[in-house]
C-alpha cells in the first residue's frame, strides 16, 4: 500500500506559476514510475505528466509541454509538478498517482496507476 498526499494548489492569475507536491508514504517510490492527472468539472480525468522510475524519461500532455515540468526526489519520497505560464484551461483538480508495477516507463494510461491521492485544486483566473 502507498498513500499519496498532494499539496501546493491554489488560486493564481493567468501567466502565474504553482508548484504541486506529492508526498508518498507506505513504500518507497524509487522503483516506480509516477504520474500527475487532472480533472476539471464536467470533464473526464486526463493525463498531465509522468516520469519513469529511473527519472530518465518524462512524458507530457501536449497542451502543457514547455510549461509544466515533472520531477522526483526519491530520497524524500516526493514527486513535483512545476507549472508555469498557467492558463484558465489548466483549472482542475490535480491528482498524483502511483502504479503497482515496478520499473515502469512514463505511462500515460490511468489504468496502469493503482494508487491515487485526494487531489489539490488549481484555479487559474483570467
């Protein structure tokens, strides 16, 4: 079992930045890929970013490429999502996710993730 707790969300103006954090407990995340997903009201959950277990590869939703950066600190059992140049379209609840399989790539598919946090709300005003 792993527990995930997100933090760092809030209200920001368009063009601003936020850094989301995901604290993992219950197991080390060092051998696991990690992902960030988001869900806006009335919309399905969508992939945002993922990092492979090694940290050597990442993947991003096209609309956030060049603006968002996912990173991990295995020593602290943490994953981060740096979000710059935020747009109103980025408004959503953001979730951290961890898979059950080890040594994964930067997976986009939510079905590959077993553990989810409660999420943190990001609201971008125009």
